[in-house]
């Protein structure tokens, strides 16, 4: 019997119809950006418009 490696093409190629996957890094990055935007809009921007930070 020959010593050959098993080729399973299904594991090496991602499926075409499921291109968009959200991994943990993407989710944490999105939450970080959302939190930064919330802080900017509700705390920093009102202080800038009132002249408290400038």
C-alpha cells in the first residue's frame, strides 16, 4: 500500500455562499468603535459645544 496523504478539498476551501463571517476580533472591534462613538457623541461633543473643553 502506498503512503499518500488524504486530500479533502471541502476543508481547504471556504464555501462560496458563506463569505461573511463575524469572528471574535471583528465583534470586539465593532463594539469598541460603537462605544467610542457613544462617548464622543454624548459626552465630548456637548462639552465642546458649550466651550468647556476648548
